[in-house]
């Protein structure tokens, strides 16, 4: 009988803990998409081409694509969530004046929610942006993923709870997120990537890379010998660097709590390899590699292809 009561007490404690977590913590943080919006409006705007497109968006995702045309096309899917009918009218007025647009010869800037959001209204604005090839791009946001297709010029993305993916940029890249992973594919210019809670994946055809994360891994692939330098820092995570067959590097790699392992042979002269450090030259030493991890392994290998 005592065993029965003990089991029942444990079951009640577990049930109370689950309810407390789901109602008190998880439920307020669930995506708004679990319920239907009280108000939804789709808007399409067209603008003349500009050297720079700048978007500020507080809540919502952004997809950017390019075309051979000479206009900028902005598609906004606006969804407002309200607790009651009275708030719905307030939300409708707010959505009607939601976008602030600034145009000049050098830039087109769109600010979502330039004013204060009404009490009791939650808002989600998802964008699809079509830009002429080569247009420079700047995106500032808090909550929502960002995808940038091939063909943009310089790309600058900053977010809070944001996964960032940038494909084949034609210029330099800057990407920063507090919570989210960062992927940059076939970068040819300078790339500066930073996240706090998330991993970084970078595939380089040229230029240089500076990448850092506090809690996550870094995976970098040198796809060409044209890459000048990589400076990689992971506090609580590992670093994996792959090099194409024709690549060579001058390596300085250290880790505190992990191991350093290289599948590529160092030149015999002035090469040093220990459990927690590797310093030396691979091949001709064309690319400067600096890799530091506090609690993680560092691995240097050849690319799979």
C-alpha cells in the first residue's frame, strides 16, 4: 500500500510539473500560427530599382530572391491576432498604416511598425522580396527566419531569434543572430558571421571569414585556394574545417577542453602538434587559419568532393 501511495504522489508531482511548464512557460512562447489570425491582409508594392534595399521588420520571416528586371517587388503578408472583437477594429486601423516607406536615389527603406504597437494586438508580417541582381541588402529584425537567394550584392542581416541562410552572395556578408544558426553558401567576399546560441556553416570560394559562436559548432569548407583567411571561435562547441585538394594553409589552432586533430600532414619544419594545439603549415600555407575553442574539438580534414 505504501508503494502505491508513493507512486501516486510521484505521478501527481510529475503531472503538476508538466502542467506548470506547459501553461506557465511553454504556452506563452508558442508561435502565433497555432491559431487563426483575427485580421489578415496581403499587400504588394512595386518600386524602381535602388542600389540598396533596407528592411526593418520586428516579427516575421523574410525571403529574398533576385531577378533580371529593374524593379523591386515587395510582398507583405500581414497577420494580426487579437483577444476580442473590440481589439480587431483597432488592429485593422493599425495594419492600414503599418509600412513606412522612404525612397531616395541611393536606397529604398521599408520600416514595419514605425509606431508603437497597440496593447493587446500581436502582429506577424512575412515578406517575400524580389530584387534586381546585384542589389545590396540590409535586413534588421527580431523574430523570424531570413533566406536570401543567389544574386544579391553586399548582404547585411541582423536578427534575434533568427535562422539566417545566404546563398551565393556577389559581395561581402555580415550576419548576426542572438538565437539561430547561420548558413552562408559559396561566399566569394569577406564574411563576418556571429551568433550566440547556434551553429555556423560557411562554404567559401574566396575572400575571408570571421565567425564566432558562444554555444554551437562551426563548420567551414574552403572550396578554393582563393580564400585568404579564416578566424573561427567557438566557446562551447567544436570546429571542423575542410579544405579542397588544391588548398594550403598556415594553421594556428588551440582548444581548452577538447582535442585538435588534423588529417592533413604538417610540413616537417617548424610544425607543432599536441593534444590541445596545432601550429604549422599545410602545403604552401596560402590561407591563414586561426581556430580557437574553449570546450570543443578542432578537426582539419579534406573536403568530401
